[in-house]
């Protein structure tokens, strides 16, 4: 049926005529689509990918991560240094103004940090802010951020989810006002917001000398269109210039037509099998190391990538995304080897295999492919396909022995955003390895990069040796633009409208 979707979309475009106004290069307007409704534009009060995308265009962080070099560069800050293990001092950029004309200085940093760091103020994604205790003003263009204990990943968060708000405006408008009339220092300012439906951005002519670079397209007009077929129809009719998240088979057909620019990039989201080595769900074969290794050898991950994910997805061997700081790649690799898998099962005392429940919440074709591979070595896996919330609750209670999971690290390019999330004895840790936790604790609290790398390496090597997880593959995303527009996507899956340009 999916092979018919592209043709159906074209027919829909012709039949419906698509009621949106066409703009594009001639009117210097990039028409784009969000798939999910975004109710609040305030970047601290939503957890949606669409919110992250708008955040990067409307607001700035103190730092900026160069996606090509992997180095941090100054954005609203010009220099930064650790004074001690819990005190970070930053010199701020002078001459920057918010979209409403307010001057940027230390008061804005202090107000923003001290507001979002308080749990009672209800920031949605607490991991983005709960590492900060407070910010203190040194002088007009110098601040100190005090952390709740050593937090070496601070730079990553200051370059990503931690946006700086205008103190005077935010004190008056609050999250509700910021959601309707956002004000930042970013390359785009907001012209209008219709919550959940329509967002119009205008190039900010007063944008400062930022490593982001100035936006080149005058207007970005974003509408929420949940159905991919409707998005494709509008792309064909000229109602849209830019869509993403296009399924692989449709992206291939669009590229073959020669009418569109199609770009593909691996994302930071990885798929993995979570195995209950600790026996939280009771007594079962998966508690045995040889069984977990057998499961790893039984699955042809490369074949799944080649036939189902396609694009720039790649096989992943470590419990993190390769670009993340500390993501050790020199770990045990479990090549596809069904004979070795059978031998390991026999060694573990299961020469005839066993039966197990296999939980999943998304990507059913990928799950079914894995079930087939497991069956080939004698493991009968019964698919339990649940809603994400229901499966998450079961996992938190320790009721699953094997589940197919994914994690995108909130686009944070640091191993602490994934490895430490799942292997430090929290509700999602099915290994409960004290040694691994100790290494991760040390890596997560040292401000010495060499110490961090050493301890992440030790933890990731043992996770692989014990096959606590079976890392599977990275996901990818397809971006489709009209021939007039160009964009180079990045692995963090954040669309940066300020880097889209007309040909």
C-alpha cells in the first residue's frame, strides 16, 4: 500500500487544488510544515521536536556547537572557563539586542537561569535545567553559573536547550505570554503565532555577529499538517517548499523525479534491544550472558538497515550515538552469525531455544524482522505491541525481559544523555551493574575531558562485553525541498531554518 501513497498524494493535489497561498523564492517565503501540533512556543515549556526547531531559530544560547567541527563557539558569551568544579564564569557579548529592542546583558542570563532552575516553575524537560543551581551577576557583561555538583556536560546544554530570555519582558509576560509572542535574540523573530497551527518567522535584521550566521530567507511560514500525504500533495502543488520526515520509499521516488532536492542524514536516535540481565522481570534465560550474546549474533542488523531504514542509517555497536562525546567505539562487535548464536544458546543450556515476550511500541516492520531472525536460531519471541506510555510504565516497573526501544538523547551530543540515562540504577536500568554505574558517575562529574573519556570507555566496553543492550542502528531522516531551495541536514535532527537558502 505504501508504494501507492506518492501517486495518491499527486492525485490529491490535483483534485483539491490545495487552498494555501503559494509563495516560495519569488516572494522570499519558505513554506514549511510541522507534523505535530506545538501548543507552546516557549522553549522551556514543550518537549516536542518542533519546539526545539523553533527554539534554535528564535533564541540563542550562550554557546554554539559547530556541527562540522564538533567544537563549541561563543554565541551570547565570548569566553568561558571553570573557576572550580561547580562554578562556570562567562564573559558576555556586548551590543546584542532582543527582538523587542531590550539590550542583552548579565541581568537576562541571571533572570533566565534562576527562573528555569527552580523546579516549582515547571520546566517540562528538567534534565535540561536541573544541573544549574543559580546564576550570579559579576558585572554587566560577566556572569557565573553555579551548578548542583560537577557537571562537565554544561557546555553542551548551554549550546543547546538553554536559551536566554529578556528579563524585563519575561518577568511581565511569563511562559504564557512568551508562548504567544516569543522574544529572543535569534536569527528569526516571530511575526505571528496561532498555537498548534501556524507560525510565521521574519528574518531579524539586527542579528548580531553569531556563529549561527544570518538568515538569508526573509520569511518562514510554518503550518501544522499532520498527514504526510497532504504534505506531499502541497509540495507538488507549490503550497510547500520544505518538508522532512518523509518515508524512505517515498523519498526515493521523489528524488527519481528530478523535481525536488532530497537530502538524507543519519540522526542521533538509535534503536536497541533492552535485555533484562538483572532479572527484574523474574527468572528467565536472558539473565545469562551467553543468551544475550546469542540474541546479538542472531540479528542481521545490516540487512535491516539496507532493506528497511535505508538512507544514511548505520549499524551501531556501542550504547550511544558515535558523535557523542565519550561514545567509545572500540567495543565488542556482534556480527550476524546464526550458527554462533545457536552454539551460545546450547552452551547456556537451551539447545532447543526458548520462548520469550518481545515488547515494542513503534516501527513494527523492524520488530517483525527481528522476530524472524530470532526464530531462525530457536528463540520464539511473542510480539507485544503497545502504546509508548503503556510500555514505558511496564519498563519502569521492571516487567519486561526484552523490548525494542529507541532514544534520541534530546539531541544532546554527550554520552551522559544516553548511557548514563540507562545504566545508573534508575527505573530504566535492566543491568544494575555497580561497576558500570561507578564509572559513569565518575565520567559524569569530572570536568577533565580525559577522565570522562576513560570512564565512559570502561563503562561502554563492559556494557558491550556483557551484552546488556543489543545496539541496533541509527535512524535517518529525509528532507525534501523544492528545486529553488537547499539545505544540509545535521545528525541532531534539528532543522535550522537560518541555514536554508535559495539557489
